[in-house]
C-alpha cells in the first residue's frame, strides 16, 4: 500500500477546495491517527474565517507536529519548514481550477457539515476567495509541483479527480 511507504506523519497539500481535508480525515480514520486541519488552527472557531494572531497559530501548529502520528492538511507555507522536519511523507493534490471553484461554491451554498470546517462557523461566498482560487492558485500549483521534487520525504502527487478516486479505492479509504 502506498500509505505504508509514506509513513506515520503525512502532509496533504494542494489548491483550495481540492479535497485536502476530506482526504486527511479519511486517512486518519483508516489509520487511527488524528487528522489536523490547519484551517481550524489558523482561524478562530465560530467566526467567518477570522485568523488567529500569527504567534498563536504557530504555537498550535508546532504543538500538533510533535505527535508521533498525524495527517495534516493545509498549505500555510510559512510554517512548512517545521512541518517538513517532522513529516514522513507528503500527498500533493492537483485538481483543475474549475473543480476547486465548484467545490467552494457547493460547500458555501449546500454543505452544512464537512471535514475541516470551523467549529460554529459557516462558509459564505467571498470575492477574495473566488479570486484566490481563480488567480492565485495557478501560481501556487506550479510552485508546489516544483517544490515536491526537491523534498527529502516521499511525495505522492494525485492529479485530477480520477487519480484521487483511484487512490481512495486502492487504499481502502472512505470519504
């Protein structure tokens, strides 16, 4: 199994709304590991995605990576060096921009409970997020792909929904 080769501390990165939190939760459930959603550490619970102070987020992040087993989703590249120092593997999701946009709108309009959601929070459509997905994510996607080939840990790159669905099936994961 591919998950066995990636080890007990996994990072899941990729574009916004690419399925990182859902995958992390599925892996955590299957392996009995905590799924750590960086969005939940970065933002205040019960808010409309209001960030915590940077030092508070960094303290929560650094405490979480000390565990022996975890699967952690989110990018937050400012803290990536600490995460990589403890990680044993990385899964990089790469879905089309249109998929990310659709998933964002779907979660804002139709989903009331989802992996990685803020406790007591509610997703709402924001122009900044639409812009981030449609514009900023393209450069990030290239940057993450270039970074992945230089990492000292095993990397699994899943490009597109078909590859992601195959991974779920082959690893016996449930969404």
